[in-house]
C-alpha cells in the first residue's frame, strides 16, 4: 500500500507533463538533410525558420511547405541564432569571434567582439528576451582554444542600451543558453562539467543569484530551450527534457547527436532540432516559451 501510495503521488505530480509529452507521440520528421554541421535553429515571427550551416558559412531559411534556401552567405562560422521583438536576427559567428545583428533590410551590425579590449573566444549560442535583453555564451572548442586572448570562458549580457556586460566567468565551457518564460532566470549548459547552471536575473537583467540546477546530464549538453511551462529541452543524448526543478522528465530520441533546438511555427508547438548533417522537426502538445496569440 505504501508503494502504491507513493506511485500515485508521483503520478499526480508528473501527469500533466506526461500526458502532453508521451514518448509514443514523438514523431521525428527530417526537415532538411545533407549539410556538414547544422546549428542554431531560430523561428521568426514572420513565419520562417533560420538555422546555421556552420562550416559552409551560411544561414539557411526554411518556410513551411517550401524547400530550404540560402538566407545569407559569407558568415564566419555561424552557430547560435535568435530573433528579437523587432524581427532582427542575432547570430554568433565563431570564426569572426563576434555577435552580429541583421535588421529586416539586411544591414549587419556588430554588437560584441571584445571584452576589455581583448577579442572574444568564439561566441556560440544566444537568446533574446521579450524586452530585447540578449545573452550569449563564449566558449572555445577545438582549434579556437589556440587563439584565446581571454583567460576565462564567459557568459555575457547585451542590454538594449549601454555597453556589453559580463554575467559569469567560468572555468568550464558554457554552451547553450535560454531564458525562463518570465525572463527572470537564465539557463546555461556547461559542456565540460556536463551540468546546467541557473542564474536569477534582476529587473535590469543583471545576475542576482546562481546555482547548479543539474549536476550531471550524462551526455555532453549543447543547446537548450524552454517551453511555456518552464521545462528545459537540452540537446545531449537526444533532447533531454527537465523540469524547472532539474528533474529529468523525458527524452526525445534521435539517432544523430543533436547540437541545438528551438521552438517555432505559428502555434509554437514544433521543436526544431539541428543534428550534425540534418535538421529535424517534432510536433508537441506544448508551446515554446514566449509564444502567444500575438506572435
């Protein structure tokens, strides 16, 4: 009886999520294939997906019902992407060691390339909140580590107005980055420690407190996104789904090691997954954070 009571209690806690995210419902669709390494899926409120074809130096655009097309060429190692409330595209360019913003007319602006006169390591992933506060990670993988000018791996804040700010200086390499639905918690994956870090943000977007939310993700964690309920979707061994309390709830299985993920489409109930050569789409019964009737 005690065991039954304990099972019922757990079922009551997780039932809403499990009903929405039953693993038998996951149907993985190949959206685009044949690339060398894809990353940074980001959905525009104008109704299209952008993702990075990193080694080729291209951003690719997918419109529902159409074949993927080149959106922008001659990008220096594009990785993470994000759109702000004005429809401007933020891109981490790992080889150029900078973060750029492309407006709707195609004009490109460099937002960050140095910290205290030293070049950034290799910006990797980025998230932009509804208030247009942007945050990005700056690790250095592979040969990038041979050209570092900074003696730390950083997490940075680009406010709508004002200079670049530091959120954290880490010894492990930060990778994926995401915001909670209310924009007051910043999540960062640490690929070296295989952990997920959590930073509380004040009203000015500054870090107040931080802690390790998940101590061991098992596989190396990469990109991360959040749904409307506050659950985390982490590119690791498949897409691992964690609650806001750090409990592993489910996994979206994939044959390819994923690099990143992002919510999109008109209802916000698709998750797009970049995984080396291919880009995948999975329909869910939950929206991504920030998707509402006005999007």
